[in-house]
């Protein structure tokens, strides 16, 4: 058997499976299954394609098999229009899209390929359209390579790609003006947002947002568009004396927020443009803290209970 180092492809395969599945946990399982299949059939690898391409082919088909029984993972904005009133809503029992911790080594193009809006948009596509779009437009495979990987024809691949692009265009989820290398003004804007949320200064918080900003909060199905609606909602929930940890998720700035008692509260993923913060996705299920290696209780609080 030839000696190969398959592990060097693991981070890229994880991002690929995450785009397909919308879940870090499911992506990790898919990568593990892909490696098991690869090791079992390594003696059949003929070298006509690169080793990485061969692994992507295996991983794509593992993900497609997983999607036969799994539903799509949306954000609230993928389920319907914005909420008309800032009334409390009940969490839905939905498998929601999960945020992805960002590898600091990712280049701009790789960060763009895992941005939250894109991964959320991919979830509206049927599985095979999703696979074709990722392989063609993200990984830049030739149509013939995709056809071989999916055991179909080049004509079928082109048809699936056209339909996928049409659906994504209709969804209107372009982030063409999103900045990944934030300038000093944008860094200060994020600082201002964080301080305003920590201190419950809602008037200042909404001023960090663009006029058409969106605010969504899985697992709560409510979501809001516009400064006025967002401000009205936040004023019903405003609580100060919070603390936070800055990090990155999906190649975007993010903030993990803790309550005054040190308990995890929420994880905010921010879409920042030159005009301001255009979208905030607030993950209220604090189980996502585990993905980023963050505790459910801050060290200060854990010391208090020890």
C-alpha cells in the first residue's frame, strides 16, 4: 500500500462538509466516515486525480448520503418573512445552522466560502444542486470532474448548476461588499456594538447598524429588519452588566456574551460592511460555545462556586 498523509487535508474537508451539511458536528462525523472509506479503498487509488480531489469525491458522497435522511439547517430568515411586531416567540424544534470557528490561516477566498449568509443560502438548495454548486463555484472543479464524482453526465451537472445559481440569486443573499480585513473605523464600530450590548445602551447599539440591518436569533423563529424594529425588540430584553469574548466565526467578527452571573448568554456573528453592521445572527443556544472552546461559566464564576 502506498504511504500517504491524508490528515493534511482534514481542515479543508471539514469546511467542505460544513458547507454541505450546515453543522460542525455533522461535518466532523462526515469527515471521519470519509477517512474510514478512504483508508479501506486506498489501494484502489490510481493517481489519475489528485489525492485531495479523490477525498473530496468521497466526502461529497458521504454528505449526500447523510442528507437523504437529514433536513436542511436554516436560519430564521430561511423560514419566512421578518416578524411584524417585537412579541416574544417560542423556540422551534428545528435543526438550526451552526456557526463555524474560523481558522486564522484562511485566506480571503476561503473565508468568503464559509460566510454565514452563503452557508445559510446553500441550505435552501436540494442536496445534489448544493453539491454541484460547491464543487463548481467554490472548489472550481470542471464540469466533467463533478459529473464523474456524482456519477452523472456533464449536461446534468450544467443543468443542476444553473438551477442552483438561479435559486441563490432569487434568495438575494449577496455579501459582495462585506469586509474581511476590517479597517480601524470598522474595528471601533464593533467595539461600540459590544460595549452597547454589554451595557444595554440600545440607542447606541442601533446606531452601529445599517438602516436595513437584519437581526435573527435561532432557535427563536422571530427575526427583524431595520433599526426601528430591532430597537423596539431589544428594549424589551435589555439587561446590562454583561461581559464578552471577541472571536471569529465563519470568517466574520463574532462575540460570545456572558451574563452578569458569568453564565453563557449568546454568540453574535456580525456581518460588517463599509456602511455599518448589516446583519447580526445571535445564537441563543449556548451549546455552540463548545464549538469555540468556551466554557458555559466564566472562570470567575466557576471560582465562586469552587
